[in-house]
């Protein structure tokens, strides 16, 4: 059945696109509210730090929660919780500034957001057929990227006209719309045929739905599955290197545009908007590219080209060229990222998808602070040209290295985990498939 005729997916798609637009309101309005109330960038940073800690901590529990409870109900609960939490801010602000409410609610809302994000990834698998996952993800990411652009612009207009409290109220309302949309959606419970071959990759354990959670044990189960599949293992390792040398790119781009090229804030905003358009284009292109070229070529090619785009940024002083390179970078990284996520959804058994997703994200996000710190510090010492060149070379090298791993195969979703085979055949033998 076509995705356009899939009522459950279409309803999910529409409600979540609106929800993302609402998220853009809080992304803009919450820092503005703290700045308006305190005038302190330190207090803004403190709130961001608290929300970040809440996200990391909840990441250890999110996968286990998603795998143990009804996903649709869990998504609705997360939406209602954020509706209430963000709704408290404008409600209490009626009696005057209540900054403590912001510090109390935003980190808790961030924790529910993490649970929602993991549940969101697993829900896509329960909405569409296996061969439609990449296309579904592409549509979701494209519309969300576009909604993020529009939401950010609208948030600035609403905050300017009515204040940041009103913008936060709009965000709260979008969670109600999202929850109502999810109430109209039905998620099917299914394991794709390849899942039955994957049980041994988890140590032969199928947890009962209400078994008591053990965060470290659940994390280990997710890690064991990632490591047990030759393609997911290679992706996990290589993406650690990729993210470490890429995560600071946006900061470097803004610094280069503002400080080195001497451009005004509106030019920075224009370049960021061009980047977002690259995300929209990449999201729409990923499914046709994967169907035509296969997973390996599309992932490896997009990774190499993203690295080349990053490497070239520091060699031009032309703003249009910088904007074009930024757009190209996000275009190619969107293709690689959606391919990677779609493959995990296709390969992972339904009863493990939450834990595998949260484990993967926890591993990747753990590198974010260190990578951003190293790259921005290196930029301050050596300059944008040198750092972009070095980073771009490493990113391209990641793509080249993938060509010597099982990632290169056209349909790795058909591969079996190594320890799901009696006798433990090699990854190369397991992937003895059509690579055309």
C-alpha cells in the first residue's frame, strides 16, 4: 500500500510535523524568556545544561520503557506531560515572572522528549512496511525540517509581538494537537521475518513486557545487538569518528561567517536557512537514491561528499559559496543519517528496537561535548581553513573506510548477525548477497 493511502502514517506525519513547528517556538522562546527575566547568559547556559543532563539520564531508561509498554499510549503520555509542563510557564507567569518554574519544568520536559523521540523511531516501524521505512523517514524528516524553518520564523514574530511567554504557550498547544493525532493512529505489532534469526544476537533473551528495568543491563542488551550485527557494528564505530569531527561544524560556520567574513546576523540566519533547505532536499532524495544505488553506495558516497564540502568551506570568502557548501553538507549528512536510522529500524527486532535506538544515541551523544570542544578550540588556535580541511579529510576517510566493511553491500538489511549462525561464520560469508 502506498504511503499516501496509509491513513495511520498520514495522520502521524501531519500531527508530528505540526509538533516540530511547535518545538521551534520553545527552542527560541525559552532562552529569550530567561534572558528577558535575568539578563544573564550564564543563567541561560545553566538551563541548557540541566536540560542536557536530563536528556542523557533519561536516555538510559527510554529504550527499556519503550520496549516494555504500549508505544502509542507512551507517546500520548509524553505529549500530555509536555503539554502540562510547558503550559505551566504561561499560566504561572500571569502572576508575575516565576523563573523557578522554568528551571523545574524544562529539564523534566526534556526527559519526556527523549522518551518520545525513541518511541517515535520505533513507531515508524509499526506504521509502514519494511521496504517503505526509508521513504517514510525521508518524508518525516523533510516536512519536519521545513516546519522547523517556519516555526523558528513564526516564533520570532510571536515573541516580538506578544513576548516569549506567548510563544511557549503556542508550543504547549501543539503537544495537545500531537496527542489528539496519535489517538487516531493505530500501530501494528509486527516483527519482520529477519527478526527471528536475530534472537541469538541478544543472548537468546526475550524480556517479558513488565520485567523490572535494569538500565545498565538494558544498555548492554542494545550494545550486544549493535555489536552482533556486522553492518550495525561498522556503522556504530565509524559514526563515532564522523560525529566527533562534525559536531562542531555549525559553530565553526557561524564563527567564520560572523567574525572572519564580517557578515551581519541576518547573513548568518540566511546561511542557516540554506542549511535547513539542504536537509529538506536530502530527506526527499534519500529513498530514491537508496532504491537506485543501494545502501552501501548511497551511505558511502554521501559521507565522502559531506567531508569534501566541509573541507572546502575555509577556502572561500564568498558568502553565496559558503551558503552553498553549508547546504551541500547538510544535504549529504541527511542522506547518510536517514539511511543509517532506517537500516537499524529494518534490522532490529521489534521487542528490542527501543533499547537499540537509545543505546546507539547514547553512544553517539556522549561524544558531542568533547567533539565540539576540541574542534572549536582548534579553530581558535589554528584557524577555520585548517580545521575545516582536517575535519573534512577525516569525514571523507570515514566514508572510504566504510567501503572496506560490510556497509558497502547494497542490501545489508538482509544480513544476519554473526552469532545468529551456528559455527559463527564470518561477516563476509553472511553478506554473500546480491551487491548490484
